[in-house]
């Protein structure tokens, strides 16, 4: 379906994000700390903060109630939205795209993420923590200042359960370790490979320029990885976003961290998805669950490889 990418409306430039309240100071910028709850964790340098984690003022999950499903008749069920919802402000810069992200910045972001996941895992009622970064209103970001979110859940989401089953069903060892080996031999879908991580446009990509970054060390949990692996992942994420921006400009995107549930010891291999928001999910995709990717992953990888510049 690559010919569909030639349609004139595909990959139109993203609209500039307009602040919902342009006269209101950004709550995530330095000097406006009173607009947010006190930081749960902060990384400081020279008397100023470089990264901080704060409670979400409008949490999707909050409270310590144990997970319990309530049946409301023969069809409807509900459960308390207990859990943890935090904001991870990983840069003091309001427009981080104009400021260089150093290797140390990238490494520190991943190390702080590891510390937060360890703390979530030590909380009795939290079974899984979903870490995400949304960039751009089209990707779900409500504020322009770069930030991530950490959502500690009292249950394991269905997407993770399905991935667990896929790892268990694969008879050739670890499906992602096998993917790394196969992609490095083929080479067509590889953006780059380092001693620590491999970045590919996966064979099964459902949307244009979808990327998958896999640690080369076989660790179930992000928190199992050592400092070098986490540093490599942070740098890979920075470079992947940079390559996408070189090709498509200020593209909106979602970064999704998938790690094994807290205290899970089955088959898994943590990894990170990067989903650029270049096309809209239309009626066919929503009606059938069948994704039409108008850019073959081999083509996406080649274009991104050609602009990738390592810091």
C-alpha cells in the first residue's frame, strides 16, 4: 500500500501548538514551582533543578484502594481508579527542541525513570507502571512544555498481558532477542545498532515511521537494566526523535515504555515504542482493527538512517 503515501494530503505539517491559556505562566517552567504540588523527586545542578517529578493535579488514578471489580447488572462492570499518577518534567526548557539534549541528559532521564519505577514497585497496591511521553496536541499533550507521565496501576493492562502471551508462545527463546538477531542480519529495517540497543522500524509496523527500540541485554524489567543500557536507551530515544524531526519537522508523537509488571518473573523483554502521529486512524482501521501502513518499514528505516547523526 506504499502508493497511498503519494496522496497530496498525507504527512501535512503539524499545526503549531497553541497554549490553552497563553497569559498563564507555564506550571512546569522554572520559577513557577508554586503552581504544582511539591516535587516527589528532583535532580538539581548549580542550585537549579534539571528534572523533577511531581504529583498530577488532575490524576487519572489516585488512592490506595485494592483493585476490585463491581458488577452492575449482567453487562456493566466498574472498578475504582486507584493508583498513582505523576508528571515527569525531564527538562527545564519550555521549548526543548531548540536546546541540545546531551548524552548525560538522556542518561539521567532514564535513571530517574528507573528510580520512580522502583518506588512504584515497592507500593503494595501497584502491579504495573505505564510510562509515556506525549508530544503535541495531536498526540494527547495538554501542555507544550516537554514532560512524561507515570501511571501506577493496580492491574496489568490488556496490552501488556497480550505481549506476555506472545513471549510465552514463542518457542525460539525470546521473541525480541530473536528479532534483534534477524533484523541485524537483514539490515533493511535497522536505523542503527549500538552495544546497548537496536532501533528498528518493525516488520509489523501498523503506522508510518513507527519505531521500536530494544535493549540488547535480555532484561524483563526496565529496572533490571544497568546504567550503560539505560544510557544507551536514552540516547537512542533522543536520536530517534531527532531523525523524525529531520524528515517530518515538528512531528507529534507518543513514546510508550513497555516493561514487565512489577514482581513478574515470566517471559518478557522490556522495550520502547515510538509512534509518530503522521496519519489519522480512520473508519476502516477502527471498524476492523486492521492497520494500513502506507510507508513500508524498510522505506522508513532508510529515510531515517540517511538523516541520523550521532551526537
